[in-house]
C-alpha cells in the first residue's frame, strides 16, 4: 500500500496549482463579484492545458489518465474557487464521463471531443420538483417514436441550467414502475421546446448558474439515448464518480482555507507576536490539518480502488459525506481564526464557507450518503416509502 503519488502525478498537480494560483485568482474574484460563469476564452485555455477530460480516453480528445489524476487537478482549482474548477469537474467526473461510459459510439464521438476542446459544456439534469433524493419518483417522460424521443417534463436544481450547451436528462422511457422505467437522454440547449426558468440566487456557488429546465414536446434523435429504460442502476454507478468529484470540491474549499489561514496566522500580530504563537491557534490548525488529510485519503482511496473505472457506492459515499462535513467545519474555523478578515467579502474565506455548505447539498445530501453507506454495509437498499 503506497500513500504517495507518482512523480508524474506530482508534476501534474504542481502544473495545475501554478496555473490556478497565477492565472485564476483574479478571475475567481471577478466571477464572485459579477456572478457570471467562466468565459469561453478561459475554457479554450483549459483545453490547451489539457485540463478538460484529463481522465477521458485519448480517442475522444482527453489525456487518457486516471481518475486520481483528474481529482488532483480539481482540488488545486477548487482551492481557488468552485466556479473556476467547475468546468473541469463536469468534464472529468460529471455527465461527460457518464456519456463516455454508457452512451453509444455516435453520441460519444459527437459530444466528448467538443467538451475536451473547450467548445461546449455539458450538465446533468436529474432532480425535479417532487423527485430529489427520491429520484425514482421522477416524472419527466421520453416517448420513443420511430427514431425519435419526445420529452416532456420539468427539471430543477440543474447546475449549469440555461448556460450549458447540452444536458444529460434522466427521464422515464417506459411505463415500468420506479427505477425500471428510467433511462437518460442527451438534449442540446437550443433544441426546440427547451426553455429555462429564472436563474436561481443561491447562498454560494456564484458563477455556477442554476435554473429549472422545461421540456415541451422536445424531439431528439434516438441516437441521443444514453441508456434506455432499466438503466437507472448503471446511471447511478456512473454518478459514484461524480460523488468523488463533489468530495474533491469540498476538499478544495477546506485545503485552500487551511493554506491561506496558515499564512495569515504567521503574519497577523496581536499582543506583540504572531498569533500562531498562541496555543489555542495551534490547536485549531492541527484540528483542521487532521480533517483535511483524512478527507484527502478517503478521496484517494475511492479513486485508486476504482482504478480507471467507477468507484463503489461505499467508497464514494464515505468520501463525499466525510469531506462535506469536514469542509463546513474547517472553513468555519478558518473564518473564525481570521476574524473580520475572514468575514469580509474582500477576501475569499467567507466564500469558501458558503460554497462548502453547497457541496454538502449538491449531488445527494450528507444524510443520504449515510443511508447509502449503511445500505452498502448490510448489502441491500432500504425502502424509505413504507
């Protein structure tokens, strides 16, 4: 068992760190102020650096590296901000990977190379007004007709809603009850009948647009079916990788906070000396470091155990749940240690705390991860309805 990353991974991590720190800090501050997503020009820069599709096969324009390599890069960008890391998240652990793992060759070839080239972005549309945690209650329906699929329904809490160019839409593709009737379809933003609600105004996640999506007799070719009815289990298996990405986004909020606060406490002076000299501050630093390191190891374990495939629901849920809770605690301690500077919008610490709370809601709440963990431990799902 080796707890070190390779020299190649260390070089990749350092390249990502240097680019994120030097190039993206000012961009992140502007995104936070204006609440606008990363520009297309920056997506092009990401593509040039190979940051989009790090673990996507070279056949489709990716680097062909492993999941751990992608997560190393995501953490370095997430230390700067969730918004600048989000396109990398979506391309490396989000819906793009679901397309790569599950879709037909035609759809893969049409979508994935354009994402890796920075030409388009893709989001996932799962939740509905009455189907969030209870996802198998979703009502959005796709009717298969002679080479086309006609979609009708509403999606809610779609990160990228109204901004992304394409959407992996979970929908009911047959009359079979529950999970047996659910599959997924790829829908482009400009398809006739696709409209968007007002942009959500959230506590955090500024620069990551979110809105309702409405499908009114939306027709897409049957080649856009990612998985037919009955594919829900495979969709959720692909989503386990996104959980690892969510955990890494949380980790980035916390590890970035720890790096900044460690520098701050050595510079900030009170009672004639740097505040790091006070034992109470030392204890907080140690507590933060322990939690960050534990979360990082859980994320790495999930990625390594999966090799280049998909992580288990147990490993991914444990990593996500712990990292989500850890990030809230660590960013909160960082704000407290920095006092007024931590609470001021002029500095990034308060943003990290707000974003940390968001990652514990997105992608399945902290509590539902605990249910997943218990289910994996006993070897069966629990019926929440009866």
